[in-house]
C-alpha cells in the first residue's frame, strides 16, 4: 500500500508537470490552451459527487462570463478578487457559521 507521503509527492510531481505543460501551451498556442483547460475543468467537475456537478457547471459558466467581459488583465484580476470575496462572504462564512451553530446546539443537548 502506498504511503501518504509517497502519494503526495507523486501528486505534486504530476501537478508540476501539468502546470509546466499548460504554461508552455499557453505561450505557444492560446487556442489549444483554452481547449485543454476546458477538458481539465470538465474532468474535475465529473470527478465530483453527482449532486454537486450541476452547481459546479453553473459556477464555471458564471466565472467564464465574468472573465469574458473583463477587457484587460488588470480587470480580470479585479473581477477574480471580487468573485472570490463574494463567495467567501456569501457562501463560505455563512456555512461555517451554520456548522458552528449546529455544533454548539448539539453540544448543549448532550
């Protein structure tokens, strides 16, 4: 059985190789980069549990539409920060607060 550390190192090496490939592809052929990136995103979505896949596709479509209309690299960065902060404030923080409340209620009952 593969040790966790061995698995982590193997995964890290594969990720670095994939990053290098995608970086070089982006520099050489932007069109092919976009095709490959879409394949990677779709593979990642398909690897998620089925009940999350439609939400992930909607989220990706929202992200794509936002970035398509950015106009410049600087605007893309600003929009990316805005989208991520919105997700943090509107999705992540409330989920953590709900989990904390549920945990506190369960602790009080016992």
